[in-house]
C-alpha cells in the first residue's frame, strides 16, 4: 500500500507564517504579499536542497521574517505621511483564538499599536522572541545579527513595550461583559451609562486615513470620549446600528452608518481604557471572512 505524501511544509505552516508577517506589519494585505513571496522563494528551492533542510518551519520563518522586515522599512516611511492616526488592520477571527491567551494578546490591536513605536529590527525581535519563543540563535540567523546583539535588542524592546502596553490580562468573559455594556449604552445613546463603562483616563484613537471623516487627534477622558461617541450616534440617527464581532481574538464592535467602523477595546479593571476606531475602508476589506492565526 502506497503511503500518503507528506504535506508541503509551506502549506502546513502557512497560518503561522501569516501570523508572523501580520504581527510585524500590522497589515493583512502586506502580510499576504509577504507570505506569497515566501511561497515563491520556497517553490524556487531545488528539491535536493529542500531535503537538506532539517527544520522547514524555522527555515520558512526565517524567510518570512527577512521579507517582512524589508517591507516594514518601506512601510515606516509611508506611514510617516499617513493622514491622522495610524491603526493596524483589524481581522475577523473566531472566538477560539481567545482560548490561546498568549496568541490573543499578541495580535490585539492594543499591542500591535504599541509595536508600531518600535524600530523595525526591535519589532522583529520582539515578535519572534516574545510571541513565538524563537531561540536567540535562530533569530540571529534570520536577521544577520549576533545572538548577543539580539539579546540586547530583545531587552530594549521588552522594556519599551512594557512601559506602553495596556495591562490587559483580564478574563475574556469579563471583557465581553464590559463590551456588551458599552454596546448597550451606545445603542441607547445613554451618556451616563457610557461614562460608567469608560475609565476616567480613557483614550479614543480613530483611523480614517484621510479617506473618511474622523477625529485626527486622540480624544482623552471619560467625559470627552463619551460626548464624542454619543454625538456620533445622534448624528447618525436611525441609520446607526451596532453589534458584536470577534476581532483579533477579542470581542469588538462593528458599527454601520454610511461606512463601516470597527471598535476594538483595551479593558483594565472592569472598564474600557482604550478604544481603537478603524474607519479607513481600505483596512476593513477582510471583515466578512475569518482569518486563521496560529502560533
């Protein structure tokens, strides 16, 4: 009886490769391009040479890392010219992603926003080491650095992220309850109820990309944020609808008015401390199909 052929390593690890690229780039479109280019590089490897690759997973991660790093450097220059605040592209995910707490936190819009403040190499090192537990020696090979240099970069990146990331280790059920309270207050246009679910120092960041109208500067404070959000509801009138979706491994809100808006949240101490509102239509093209994210 003939044996079933082993699955191609690229197909086996495609979800992982996409996740690595997405966490480095914050853009699903760019991540897909990088994964496709990784496939072309892999397909171009001679069959005999492939047989000498002892760890195809590490080999493919090395390729996707280098390609993503090159793309990240290009994007960094482009994002300097971006109109208003830049936020990562939200991805529709299944609730199952939330079961892997480490994965859900690593792909959260809150963390990806913080990763945008890292230098490209720091971001690559942080993602590979902190999210995927890649050995320092393997990261060094992927980046053309020494293990000692990679360790130093990892330390700087960890400290940088720790100083800026929201403290989001909350029970997913609690987070969902908080988000549901937010949705109810928004649907009712209830200013007081909305303020009760917002942290006193809440920050609302909106991304319209200069394509659709939105605030170009963060709105801070519960009173200011609640008034800003309620004003949007009142302006929309009967056209306004809001519902729950799972985005980047966490409960989020999808608002439909003239254009779609996705709200992602950071929850701390039973209240919402950050709201990330993506309105740029170019970043909302993947809201009708779940994306596979893997570690």
